[in-house]
C-alpha cells in the first residue's frame, strides 16, 4: 500500500465518529472495517450489500456506548479486491413493511 493509501486508510479508522452518508472506505483484503450509525433508541437498522462479487461480508452489529450517547456499530470483513456498496435503512421496528425513516450508504473500495 502506498503512502496515499495509508493516509486514506488511517482516516477510515476514526474510532468514535458516526460514518457519514456516502463515505468511501479505502481498504484492503483481510481488513475489518466498522460502519458507525447513529442510534437514538427509536428504531432498527438493516443492511443491504451490493457488489459484483463477494468482496466483503458482514460479521456482526451491536450498540456501543460513546461519549454523549450510543452508536450502532456494524463490522465488515474485506474478502478480496473490488468495489461495493452497503445501504442501511432504519425503520421503527424490524418489520420490513414499516416505512423507512432514515437511509445511509457507504462504499468499499477494496484495493
């Protein structure tokens, strides 16, 4: 990984901030990335992944306490090079027929 990639990768690793909508993770196979979603206790997040092939997999998700509240952290394992996207949808419950109240997406560029 060249210096530019290392710098971009370090920026991905910010440990306590909410991942912004449309954020792109510059990463590499074998690395774990964490998407941090806002969590106000009023709903459930679901994730939908899109890629031409299996370049990542979701490992787990959980609420994590942070200064000033709680975030919902979703861990992904990078499997191989490629580009993919994950769209997160928040609903009032885990019922897929409930209306979506919030949408966030992230991109993975696995080098």
